[in-house]
C-alpha cells in the first residue's frame, strides 16, 4: 500500500507573533523577542525583566530599562530532525521477571516479536514505552518474587542521523531522542477514540505560542503576587489603636479610598503629648483604684455594728427593773406557798421521801397515763395504775390527794408568774450582738480604736451581766441600767454620724464613675491621636500601596485578552500547520483500515492544539462503535498523528489486533507492512495469524526480522526464528520424557493414566515432526501460502521408511487417546508402559535415521 504525501503550505508563526507584538505594549514585545531569539521559554531572569519593564512602562517605577523597539521581520526557518533507528536492546536487568542475556536486534524495516501470553513480551514493550514517555507508560516493577530486587537497566543501541550511539537506560522515563518514538497499544485506544487529544508532535515554531503565553502568565503571576504583597502591608497597624476610639473604624477600613487629610487633622502632633498621656493615665489609675468603695464598705460595716449595739443598749436601758423585782417577790412567795401546801397535803401519806420535784414529775406522769387509759376506756379507778392491784381505802385516799395536788391553784399562779418573768427577759435574750462582739475583739488590742469603743464594750458587758442576773433570778443593779442609758445616747450619735458619712461617700462614688468614664474616653482618644502621629509614615505607605494595588489590578485586566489573542493565533496556525493536514491524513488512514466514518473537531485552549472525534449528534464513538471498530479508529488516529511529524523515529505496535476479525487483521497487517517500507516498525503480538500474515506480506522485500519470545528457560527468552510454530519438537520431547519418567515410578490406575497421556504427546510429536522436518515446512498451520522453495529439501529416499514408522505409531496412539472413538472389539485393549517406551524409542530412532540421511 502506498500512502500519498500531503503537501502543506505552512504559515509563519514567527511572523504572526512579530506582527502581534509590534501592536502591543513594550513588555509584551520583550517577551516575544526573547521567545523568538531563543526558540524556547523565557528564563527566570528574562521573566523578571519582563515584569520590571511592565512596571516601568506603566509608571510604577522610574524608567531605567531601554525602550523595546518594534521587532524586525525575518525569514521563516525550517525545522530539521535527524532520523532515529533502533539497532539493539540488550543487557536487560531488573525489569519484571525477564531473564538476562536476551538480545533484540530490530530490523530497519519490520521487526516481529511473537510470544504467547505471559512469556515476557510486555516487559520489553514497557522499556520502549518508558523511554518514549508514551501516553500509556506506567511504572516498571522488578521481579516481585525475588528476595533481592535488581536495579533496572538496559543497553540501547541506535543510529541518530548517520552516527551510531548507545544509551545506558536506568529506569528513567522520557529520554531524548527516544521520546520521538510513536507507540500504539490497547490501553491507548480510549485516548485516540474519545479524548480531546493533544498532538504528541508539535512543530517548534507552533510551540512558540505556548512560550509567549507562559511569559505573559509569568508577568500576570508577578502582578498578582505584588497585589497580594501590597494588600498584606496593613498587618499590625490596627492593633496599635484602641478599639473604642473614633479613629479605630478609619484604620480598620484603611485603603485606597482613605481620606488622609481627615486623618491628619485628627492626629495630635504635640511634642508634649506623652507627658499629657502620662498625667491622664495616672488620673484614670487613681479613679480605677476606687478607695471610696473601700471606705463605703468599712462605713457600712460600722453602721451595721452601731445599729446592733444601739438596739442592745436600748434593751438594757429600757429594762423594767421595778417590774422585774416585783415579779421576783411574787414568784418566791408562790413557790414557798406551794411547798407548804405540798408538805401539809402529804404529811400523813407515808411517802418514802420528801415530796420534791422528782416526786412531782412522778405524780404528773401517773396522771398523764390515767388520761390515756380513760381515752381508751380501760381505766379502772379501783386498781393501781402501776401494779394493777386493787386499792384499799388508804391507797384510794392517797390517789385522791394526788389529784388534789395536781389541781391546786398555786401551781397555776406559779406558771403565770414564770411566763411574766420570761417576757421581761425576752428582749435581753433575743438581742443580736454576734457581729458587735467580733468587732469589739478586733479593736480591743489595737491603737486604732473607734471613738465609741468604750460605750460598745460597756453595753456588751451590761447586756451580758443583765442576762446572767435574770437567768439566776438575782438582784439587778440600777447603776447598770443607768450607764447603759448614758452610753445609748453616745452610740446613737455615733450611728447618726456614720449614716451621714456613708451617704456622702455614696454620692462621691456616683460622681467618681462618671469622672472615670469621661477620663477613660479622653485617654483613648488621646492615645489614638498620638498613635496617628507615630504611625503616620506606615499609614501613608499603606494607603499608597493600596492605591498602587488597585492600579495593578486595573492594568492586569487586559492580560486575559492578551492570552486569548495568542491562543487565537495559535489556533489559526495549528489549523493550517497541523489540523488541516491531520484531517487529510486521518481520512486516508480510515480508508486504508476500513474504519467507520466520523467527524474530527479541532479545539484550542491556551495555545494548545487538540482534536476530538464525534459521530452524528455529538456522540462519543465509544458509545456507538464496537470494540473492533474503536480499535481501527484509534489506529487510524495514531498513524495520522505519527505521519504528521514526518515519522523520523520507530513506530511500535503492542498487540494491535486484539478484538479484530481475520479480515481486519489482514488489513492492519497490510498497513503495517506498507509503513515498514519506509519506517522502522516493531510489532509485539501473540496472534499467530497476524504474525504469519506479516511474514507473508514481507516475503518479497525481506525487510523483516522475526523473534520468538518464550518462557522455556525463564520469561523473556529471545530466539531469532523464521516464523511462529504451534508446537516445537523440543517442548513435546521434554513432556514425553517427563511423562515416561513419572509413569515408571507409579503402578495401577495412575500408571495407566500417565501412559495414555504419553501417547497423547506422541501423537502431537508425530504431527509436528511431519510438518517441520519430514516435509520441511512446505505447508504449515496458520501460514496462508505454500513454501515451494522448501520442497527440494524433502529427503525423498528416506521418506518412505520414516513415513511407515510415524504413520503406524500415530495410528496406534490415536487408539489410546480420549479424543478418538474406538470399535467395541478394541475398547478393552489398554496401552502398556512397555509399549509406550518401545514406541517412543522407535520414533526417536526413525527421526535420527531420517535427519542423517543424504
């Protein structure tokens, strides 16, 4: 298949950028000039200079940089890339479980690496993907079953231009010039079918747009950082001002809109302001000390003490001494009458002792018990309350006297007299003097005694003495009451004086609160006014910075438009340099691979060229197409992208025909071999039909190498071969020998089963021997053609004897395997171990005889 070369009339991105830059600001021209001169991105110093030029051009800083003159027109430059060809991959260590020592020597045309699943093909393909940093490259692991993992390494030999070179790979991802290799595998299908995909290859001239965008973004980033720095300068200013001052809200909103003249008018520039502040702070401190409150608390306690002692003095001075003495006399007379009556009443009663108070309690207890029994209806007047014996006349007379004694009027009079006596003493007992006593004790041994201390102590003593007198029913001294009356007058004067002083102190306290509040407010305002003067330079700088930040924000607003302008130019250039060519190439590849028809849309963002594939109705292809159709669409996209760059490096296919039917496999094979006519192509596959088809298509040009990857001596064993084999004689021979060896140590059913397995392998050996050695591979499975050039290699003279032996033992083996039916007569005939050994020896001898024949 011959694929036409698409002619392109390329635009000049450099000319587009120069024309655009000459119509822009100086700092933009500076960026474009350095990008065009260097052919790459700006360095750190150039980015910094671009920002400095922006500031100087916009009058933020003094102009010291030279003017950026308009860019001169220059002729367009063509890109030249040296071709890359791989010559060998060897000395592989530390990659998956690949064995050491294998060598791959790719052909400059087509190289086929064939192997079954799990033989190690993927390990080698991962090395190529890592070197190329392909879209599906992943982390390469070592042998995870090895206790001592090896370092990853491989020796890559290649031709670059006309020079032979080598590269010692150590696991690095993305190594130039191998990054120019194009790699297609199954995981990449989703990228090529559904994703908005950027081109792997981008012309250097087209990449200039990205570098200009990066330069503009660097200035934009520095502007943003400058704005952030300018706005963060107020940190700490607000904390210098008291929150309650009238200046605080103005400092809190300090910014570009702040009226500095108003703030300056509020400031206090007086050089003696610190002295005024010190005086005002001392005044506030004195007011805050609050000695008046302490005095008030002292006077409140004295008032409470005097109130209690005045009440006590009133009780003592108002004590009715005459009534007290009269009641004493009445009570004494009543008690004497009571004793005389009791003695006379019980004089002939034969009591065991004189009738005293204990005896009286006894009589009262008996009377209470009698009342209780009467309530229960159980009282018997003829029986004793205690011993329940019947009472005689003497006893009844005594009980009658008990009742008469309890009902005597004298007792009632005594009780009445005691009640009056208690009433006279009640004010004395209830007088509260606990606080007074504590106060008196506090000042008894101090020099700082209150003026009423003597009266207080005498009143306390008088109250205590009078209480003792009353309790003991003794005679009271009239002088005691008279002294208390005199002290009462002085104590009342002291109380009145204390109450008046306390009122005055409370009035002063109220005035102090108002004065303290006014002085505090004055202090806050004076502190704020003084701080304004001290912080004026910082405040003025902050306002200036805020205004500058606002200007920077305003001047940065056009930058997104600049970026969109460069993106638009990049889109135009990429449409002409890439997208239009890709569209044509993609159509050719779809036709060659019989891929479904779909639309390619080209999108560009931030100067990047991207493509997107859609079906009618904007559907993603993966939602409509079969797996096989997606595979060929992805391959068409991959090949079109590879051709877009001119293909100056190897193209690698890793298992490209999975999910494809035999017709599409042949179409893919035709496209691969067509590509291999002018390009180095490497194919990894486990599909024997695909490998055979590739070999057949390359038969004429011979621009092909074939390698068989096996795991016979370890994964990744590389063997150069002429084509794929379904089975090898060496593999089958090993299995037959292992089966015979195992059967030799077994007996019974186990040996019989192994013997049948041995004949199964002998049958396969006969087929492979006939195909590869007797008939010299003239016709082979999965080969679409007959290899007529091998026909003379058949040893016709030795063939009959070999055919007879092989055919006979083949038919015998067919009788013993489960896959062939047998007649009833032979069903009971079982193979023997001796027969298996004999047949295998006969076949081995027949092969040796045939191979040694002339």
